[in-house]
C-alpha cells in the first residue's frame, strides 16, 4: 500500500514539475476553441440531408429534402408560370430567368449566345410524375438581366465537388463571357 | 437545330446506364457528341480510343480531374468510357482495344496527377510516335 502511495506521489510530483496550471488552461482553451471551429469546416451537409431523404433523381426525393437544403425558393407550390422560380424545371437553377429577360424558359434573349458548356441535372415534373434531364445553359454576351432572380440549386454539392456545383459562370467558354440569364433545356426523360 | 440534335441524342437513351451517366456527368462540358469546345474542353470523340490503346494513355484518362473526381463509381466510370468509344469512336475502335474495367479504374483514379498538361503532352508524344494522336492544344 505504501508502495502504491509512493508511486502516485512521485508521478503527481513529476507531473507538477513538468507542467503548470497555466499551460493546462492554455491547452484546454485551444481544444475548446478548436471544437467550436469544427462546425465551420466545409462539410457536405446538403448531400447528407438528401441521402436521408432519398436517392438522387428518385421521384419525390426533391420534395422530401429539407427546406433548408433547397435555398431561397423552397416552395412546393405547383405552378405552370414559366416566369416563376417555382416552375418545376427550374429545380437546380441559379441565376436570372431568361423568360423574364426577353427570351423563353429554353431560348436565349436576342443579342445573347447560349453557353457552350452547361450544368446538367434532373428535375421531377409533378404533372406527369416523371424525372427529366435538364441542361441549364447560361445566355452570354450581355450584362446581367437582373429580372426574376431564381436560386434553387436542388441537389447541388459543395464547391469541392466541382462537377456538381452551380456557382459557376457557364459563359466561361464563350467568346463573350458576360452572364445575362439562364435557360432550362429539357434533354430527355431520366431513367430510374 | 443543334439543340434538337441534343434532345434527340439524350431522349433516345432515356434510361439509367452509361448513356444517362454521360449526359449527367460529362456532357455539360464535353458536349452531346463528345466534340468538346475548341481550345477549352478536349474532345473525347476520336481521342479517347487513342488513349485507350496506350498504357500511359489509359492511366492518364483515369486520372484526369474530370474522370477521377467525378461522382461516378469505378464500375460506372468504366462503363461510361467504354460507352463513349462505342458511340463516338466506332470507326477507330478495334477488336483488340482493351475496354476499361472496374478494377483498372479503381487502381488508377485515386492516384492524384500533379501536372495534367505536362502528363498529357508526354502521353501525346508517345502515342504520336506510333500512330494518330488524340487532340492537341489542351
């Protein structure tokens, strides 16, 4: 028993000689500060939320996703109005609607050129219950239209998933790289 | 008119598989006919098959950022690449051209490539020494 006491006493004295309360408080402070910063790291929370609600492109997956993951226009209201951000085929759009800028939902306004590269995704059409492959082309060569700002970006991934991120000026490969507005071109129906 | 061509190309392949994976993960930049964008995005048509016939070219294709970092699984990536050459390079695709497999993709795509342009230039020189080379200028 005395031997055990001596062992604990010597290790406690040794620890006290090698460290100070001040350094302990410093280390503890660093750990606490570091823990507070962890939630600020660029972690893919959107995908995690969608994984919990259903597979990408699956019918109803977009509807089930939490509103927080859907950006400003999280409304589920069905509309036929192609000048409304809620129109179904705008589900992953990020920009000004060309239908409010002198063009249509799928054609660029006069004086602009359709981007040669684009973001392609799928949208669910509640009218027929099917998913469609949609190409979001920017219309380029004129200054920003400024009408009908639409930000939905459903199923977008963080910037480190570059091919699935829409914070890109798709006019980058055009001769005139000024962004004007965005169209949604249906390329076909998406399979299960 | 070009737009109609795009619609028809994807519309006819409206089911899950390599055609749809190509549309969702590759076509936005490489184009509906894998033609690329001159000076900006390298074409896959008449290029990918030439990489496939060369060992260094195969490794290069699987490690370029667009392929290596895509959200496709190893098996899906192999299937898409094989689909592209069948679809757009049928005239150059020989019976001896080895197709990509899941294991080959897995063994290569996770090794980062530091100098993409320098690697491409070196691979192109090697391929050009024995036959027609993939597109230059990228």
